[in-house]
C-alpha cells in the first residue's frame, strides 16, 4: 500500500478467466460489475405514455422514459418509482415486470416495469420537459437509447394483458448504440 492507498495492477488472478484490477500489495481483487438501471413505461388512465426530455448527458435534449441507476440498498422496484419522481415529479404504481435489457457494450442491465401514473407531472432536475403522449405520437426519431425503443415496443405488445411475460433482449456489438 502506498501513502495514498492501494496500488492496483491489471492482471488475471489465479482461478479467474479474465483480467481484473488487483492490489499489488495484498492481492485484493477489485471486481467491477455491471450497473443496473431501473425504469418504467408509465401510462395514465387514457393510455398516454410519460416521456421526459433529458437535461443531462448523455443524450441531452433527447426523449426517454423515466429510468436511472439503482442506489445501494435499494430494490429495483423502489429505484423505478424514485426515478419517476426525480425525472417527472410523478407518483407511479408498478403493475408488472416488462423487460430485462442487457447492454454489454456499456456494462448495463436495464430492468423496465409497466406502471400506472397516479399524480400530475412536472419536470424534475434531470428533465427539460415532460409530457404524456399517445403511443403513435411519441417522437421515435429523437428517443435517447435503444432500450427506450425496446421498452415502448414491449409495452405495446403486452398492452391489455393482465401480466405480460417479461422480455429479455441483448444489444449485440454490431447494433447501433443510438
């Protein structure tokens, strides 16, 4: 250990199958695991979808669904509800798991729910604006991420079903990132 802390090196530890950050002094392995994003396709009583125009990078100015990184000690359900509050000042009720989207290129797993809007909406600190849109009026050309397209398409495919079977998708290396 140095005066400023551990001295890490990149190497393949014994018994492992890939390179990792390993402390050169004590052998501690600093595992770096994927980030989990939780979100929801939120509909009001008229079937309109809640969308948020991003006020933060990446993809500032593009439209998205309320979603974001889970916090430590938080359930995925609580994270989805918190993100709706933070991004759209929205109180939501989760109905069912909608889909699990793996994006290995950026080490993310995104978990989306189907949800019902229970309150008024307003832009939160991470949103330039929020709106409720009929599915056919969603600005598809300016959606921020592939997972937003996937979640919307999966929501539409499951619309009217009591509890949809969750969809699993993986973004492959050759797929367009946006």
